[in-house]
C-alpha cells in the first residue's frame, strides 16, 4: 500500500503540466482534509474524447486518496453557442439534449472513475434562475480592463497560428511551364482553414 507521501507526489507530479496553487494544495493534502474536486463539462456531444481522459485520470487519483470527485455538467452553459472567436458558432443545444449527452458521458467516465462515489451537479440549477438584474449585478464586479483581457485572450486563441500550419517560405514555388496555355494563369491560392481566421476583436479601431 502506498504511503501518504507517495500518494501526494503522484497527485502533484504525475500527468501534470503545472499546478497553479501547488503550495496551498500540498498543505491541504498533507493535513488529511478531504477535498471535493470539481470537473466542469459542457456535454455538447454524445461522447467523451481523449482530452477528457487527462482530468478524469487525475480525478481518479484524488478518489483513490479518499477525496470526492464532482462532475459539474453545463446543461445551462452548453445551450449557448461557442463564443471563442471561431468562424462558425457551435450549434445550439436544448437542455434535454445536453442532459441526454451527460448520461452517455457518465457511462463512459465510469471506465475511469468510481461513479458510485461521485457527485453530479447541473449548473442550470442556479444559472437558470438568474434574472437580468442578477446578471447586471454580477457584471458590476468585473472591470472593463478584465473584460478586455478576456477578449484579448479569445483573440489570441483565434489568431495564433498552428505549429502544423505551412508557411509561405516552406512551400516550394511552382514553376509553370511556358509551353502550356494554362501556365499563363497563376496557381490557385490555398484557402486557410476557418480556425485560423482572424478574430473580429483583433482589428484596430477606426477613427
């Protein structure tokens, strides 16, 4: 049986790129306090993908250490189209569709998590009750600078090129044959995927 030091080391170091509040988390783990570890998911599709496995496996480590895993399903936020600067918005879903997808997520997550010991919560339980007045009051706690920083983050995600995106310098220039009539026309320009389209937030303001 693993000792406490080894369990904590596995949680903090294995399968982790960075722990933002490492010192605080390490102190809580050493104290023996039982924690509630949350993973939020908008169930916009019927299947989990490989990217979900990383946090799910980490949550299983917390479960094995005696902590409580909480799956927070976005049956409210998942109804909203994706505002991340993509060229095409995510198709809107109904709450019923999202909750049905969440059932499939739970079945698949059971391959990793002990689903008999997890808590399942739905964010529509509180977000769906908010009035416009409530939203206005929430907005008042954020500064314009914080909102602009969020927009800049979205803009960077939309305009940062992929490391797999070919550059003009790497492509071999095409030398058209002068003997062919078609050689007089220029070669068609390849259209970049929509994912690399610039964000509307990245444009300079006009006077």
